């Protein structure tokens, strides 16, 4: 099953078993089924609860927040994650605050889905990874789709949190297969963090921490490092990226003594810097070298494929950073 199919199946199951769930977005109804076909078949089965909306991200998020505030559950599809900036006020100034600003704790079950990332030649306004703009907002949790986390469980977890959540979905990852770590590696899930490793997670020379959209590039880097440099890496892929739970990560990084944190967006005040800072604080004196960070270059994303490749994180970027962290 492809990641896109897994996500579509998860939405079907959620709407089938929970009559309080509504799905809103632009062009999500059949026969189109959304820009990336994640919502195909849903409006046919649930015509009163899968609603194609006008082109107004702020309006869509506002209606979803209102539904959630009155006790329903709402899922918003932002056609391209870049456009979530147009819904920033409704997410940050209304939805995330509403769980706590009325004098008592109030559930607000709302999920905003954002297709993100480049690699498809869509250019500056359709290829961004806007994660950093939502990090550190009280009452707002951030998740990223992963090839190792079943989206049925992820959606259930987000609604169980009873607060607004954003689900980032890498567009290239949609086409990948679920649960595929390649022929070299094994994988499992420990406390909601997927682990990809050669034979023993405790034998890693370096720990790579990356969200789901980076997983295949990280695994390609791990393969090259192993076969060409005899460097053994452990990849950790969290489902929830913020607030980020360090507990499953710290033992692995402490044992290896070296870590690299990867993210798709540009560097500077981003997720990678936050995780690296927290690892430094928790493991000061136990790391052989500073935590390495991998991120896109600090510029807009071109549409031309050969220029886009120079800007975005590649397998070679991760591999070189691991070697630098290990002193190679």
C-alpha cells in the first residue's frame, strides 16, 4: 500500500465510524478527490460531511474551528501547505487559544492537513515546508506523515489530544510504499518513534533524527555510509514532531555519542535547531561532537528541477553531514 492509499483509507475509516467528523477543503469532492487524490471516494460515501469549499483558507479553517468548538471533529485539507499561511490567524489566534482561554479546559478537535515539500518542480509558492512557523504555539501539536506510522492510529491520536493539530504530508512520500525499509535494514516502533537500523539499534555510530518526509533520503544516506564508509547509523522517525518527546531518543544518542537532525525547510529557528538544542542540553558532556543539522538552503525554491535539487536536502547532504559529525 502506498502512503497516499494508507491516508485515504484512514480517512474512510474515520468518517465511517465517527459521525461527528467533517472534512472540508478545496476541490476535495469526487470525481476530483483533491489535488493529490487523498480524499477520493469520500464525498460519494459521506456527501453531507465531506464539503468542497470556496478558495479561502482562512474561511475553511475558521469554519472547521467553529465546528470543533461546538463539539464536532473537523479535518481541513489545505491544497498546498504553502497556503496555510492564509489560515495562520484562525489556527494560531483562535483554534489553539480556544482550548484554554474560556476559564476552563475545552476540547477542540481539529486537524489541518498540509501537503508540503519540493521535489516535483512546483516552484517557490507550491514547494515549501512551513513547519517552523507553527513550532512553539501553545495548544497546537504538529505531526508529519511517516511511512512507518499507520495514519489510522495517527488520526485517532490527534483527535484524542483534544486540541488542534497540523499534519504535514510530504508530497513525494505520497507515492512511496508503507513499511518499506529496503533490503538492508530492519525497522520497529518504540514509544511512537520508528527505528530503522542494520541489526542492533544499540550498535549505531551515529543517530539520524528525521521526520517522515525525510525518511527515504535518510535511509539512502545510511546505505551509502554503510557500504562506502562502514558507518552504521540508526534512523529515528517521530510521528509527532512538536512538542517533541526526547525520552525515546536520548538513550540512543547517548550511546552513540553523535547525532544529526534533518528537516526539509530552510535553517534558522526551525525544528532541527530546536531538537539539536534540546539534545545538547540533555546530553552535555556525553556527546563526542556537536549535534549536526541538515536543512534546505536559505533561499526560495526554484521550479527548474536541476536548480531545485541544489536547494533542497538530498541524500548526499545527509551523508556528508554524518561524516563531518563523526570527524570523517
